[in-house]
C-alpha cells in the first residue's frame, strides 16, 4: 500500500483518539459533578416541615432573647441541618441553601462576584462541570430581600440540579410539593409555590422592574391570565406588590427559546434554632 | 472504476446545485428587507441557557465507537 495512505490513516487514528479523550474528560467531569451534588442531599433537613408546618400553634422561641437581635424575638424558630461552615470551606461564594422537601432539589446557592455566567458551567467547588450550579446573578442581592430573586439551574436529563422542575407541570406533583426553603446562615425562609409554567427566554430582571409596584402587579396579573392553560397556579398564593418572590428558572426541555419557571412567595421567616436553644 | 466516476459526477452535481441555490439567493439585490432602515429594534436580554448540551449516554457511546474506530484505523495503518 502507498506510504501516504499509512500517514493518512495514522493522522485519522490520532484525531479519533483525541476526540475519544475529550469524550472521556466530559464523562469524568459529568459524574464528578453529579457525585458532588449528591453529597448535599445529606444536608437537607431530615424533617423539614416538622417545625415550621404549624408555626402559629407552637412556635419554638429562642430562650435567650438578650443574645439575639430584636427581630429574632418575634420570629418562629426552626432547626437547620445545613452546615454553612463546611460549605464555606468548599466555596466562600455559597451564601444560601435551596431545599424543596421530598425532592432531590437540595443544593447550595452561589453567586459569582465577577462573572454572572460563571456558575452556569462550574460546580460549587469551582471545578468545570457542564451541569453548573444553582446560582443567582448580581442583579439580585444575596439577602433574598428583592421583590423577585431569580435562581438558575440546568435542566439535566438525570434529574439533577433543576431537572425535576419540569415535574411541577404535573398538577399532582405541583399540589404535593407546595413549599421551598431557603436556608441562610442566620435564618430560614419559607416560600409557598404559586406558579409553574413555561415562559419565554426573556431575562426577567433585565426586562421588568419588579421594584415598581405597578409593574410587579401587572406582571403577575399577565401571568395569571395568559398562562392559565399552560401552567399550574395556586390562585390563593399569588403575590401582590410588597411581597418577596423567588423564581426558579431552567430550560424548557427541547426548546432553547423557552424557560420553565417555578415561582413562590415568601410566607414565613424562621430564626435558626441551635442545639442550645432546643435544650 | 465506473462506479467511482458516477459517484464523483453525482457529488459534483450536488455541489453545483448547492452553489446555484446560494447564488440565486445572493443575487437577489432588488429585494429589500422589510426591516431595512429600521433602527428602532428592541432586542430583549435573554436569561442564561440552562439546557444540557450533550446526553452523557450519547457521549459514552461515542467514546466507545471512537475508541474502536481508532483501533481499527491504527491496525490498518500498521499493516500498510
């Protein structure tokens, strides 16, 4: 056979091997990221609804009010199993922990100080991961005090990250999972889910001024009327201006120009109950 | 040999057809876009893409296939 053919076949083989190595790296980072994500499941509260389910009936108050700031005295308390010290060792940009009870959606929440899309392709330990992290952008404060805080996550086929959000399109699932918890170092925020629907890919925070009460009310009135057929709504929980909304956003499977949104309104804020408080 | 010639001719014909279509579109200088001169275009900011670029299963299959193809190609090259 001709010598040039030997060279050609060798070059083709080398190219095939290089692409194969790329595939192996992709597979490695995928499973590494998935493994890291699963480790956070242990941090979710074993019985997240146990304390806060009936806060009015028997709220657990901190026993040392003089040690706490004034507002904490009025707050009901709940235990949080999220170890923020351990999370800070992984990444100092972790500032909250998202949990939807009875699902595998239990992830740290990060926000990059430099690049708003950094955590779209990086795990919470800052390693490259195509599944990304659950993250907010710098348009939102890290205190969840904005009228609308938007958290993004990938819609992974494995169900990791926000891969399960699409299940909220099912009315039974929507009704069975009405609560979202945001754990923070000093408090836990309880949200009630009021809407789950496919929406356009417009950037909510750059195209709407939710700090304007009229625009806030107008946006949710439009959602209520225009998406009634394609989404699941809890009419009783729809927010009004002044409420604090949490939006979970992920891609709508198979359509790059659509997003699937799950929105919830803040209903309760809990102080963290430490072991000493409980004793 | 005839088969090769036929295939080559077919390939050239396909390429020419493709070029003709491109030329036909490119030469339409008389047709102006309805948006021509419109400078008031509002381009909405979009939220981040959070889909999954590749299915890991497909990548796994591709890796196995590529590995096999590389082995066969190397074997063929060695026997030359």
